[in-house]
C-alpha cells in the first residue's frame, strides 16, 4: 500500500466531475484513503462534494456497501463532515426500511460503529440497524459483534433484544474472539447493564485461555467486573485475576491503578494480585 494522494485524486476526479457522480467509485476511494490512513483533507472534501448531490436527489443513490464504506472511511480518519454524515444516515435509514437484507453483517456493524465514533445520535437509524441485525445475528463475526455492541454502548442505547442476540451469538463462537474483541464486547455489556450470565461465563472461559490479552484489555474487563459484581457471581473474577498476573510486567501506572480500583471496588481482597500490583508499582 502506497499513500499516493495525487493518484487517488486523479482516480476520483472523473467520478466527482461526472453528472452522475458514480457512487461506488467515490465510496471505494474514500475507503482506500482510510485503509492507507491517508488524511488528505482536500481530496476527502472533493469526495464529499461529489457524493452529496446524488444523495440529496435520492437518499438511496448509494448502495448499502457504498454507504458502509463511506461512513467507515470518514469515521476511521476522524473527519466529522456533518452534511455527509447526515446524508449517509438518511440514505442508510431509507435503504434499511426498503431492503434491510441489502446490508450484510459488516455493513450494519460498520455504520453503527461510525455513528458512535461521530457521536451522531440517529436513534431511528440505530433502531433500524438493530431490527435488521437480530434476525441475521448468525452472520456476525466476532469483530462485527464487538463493533455493534460498542456502538450502542457508546451512544448509551440500551437495546436489550439486540444485546441478548449478541450474547447468544457470542457464546457460540467465543473461541474465535481475540483479546480486544472479548474486552470490547464485555465492556459494552457492562456499560448498558445487560445481564446474561451464560455470556459472562463464556467471557470468563475465553479470558482464562487467551494469551493475547494486552493491559488495556484486562483493564476494560476489570472495570466490567466491578460494574457487574453486584449481580454476577461467576468465574470471571478468577479468570481476570489470572490474566492480570500473567501480564502484570506490561502494566503502566494507569493499568495498575484501574485494576486495583476494580478489585477494591467490589471488596475483593485478592492478596496475590494486590501484592503483584504493589510490587509492579514500586518498579515503575
């Protein structure tokens, strides 16, 4: 991958100048910029300018994949283009209303994730995403599940039927989850306070086996444990303690503080872990 803004601009120019503003090309070039982490604001402004007229004429001008790619690209690059965000949101909502099955699992998760990154609270669209996702939850992969759960939690939307569907799917494929996907999904459930004990048992089981946990993953899980402790009495505590002990040498001051806080918050005097945290803190 070679970040070449002039080349991408040359490729985008015919689509932007075209009266039809060919939607798939614009979406693909925006996606390419984000994939290459190419924050070329003039180019992205041109893409937005080319996309808005067809969207204003018809909210369904962009296909589902194009809407998902465009929203993901601008969110990934942290470019808050309000007119474009509004147009994508309107197009996605109308398309979901007309043909919900035109959106695959990744498109649904990516649009929800983009809304959360932008802090763009389009609740009718989010409810439409939920309604389209639940019947097709078996199509969702771990990354899709983590992203859509995180999006709804980040936007403080407690959609219990959606989270129950995410829990059921997660339990079935928990062995496929990576460390980040485990911690992100668990954090999301804790934020919205959706209690599904078999889900948390599966999270605990996965946490006890994963060797790719990073300190931030453990910190997020520790926070989730502290948030849930009043209503959940399962094996997560032991799995979390063991994971922290395995990786304690990688913790910085923030990770040590947050993990100690989480265990103290629930009145858990895990002496070996607390001793390890204290020893690690002394060596910083």
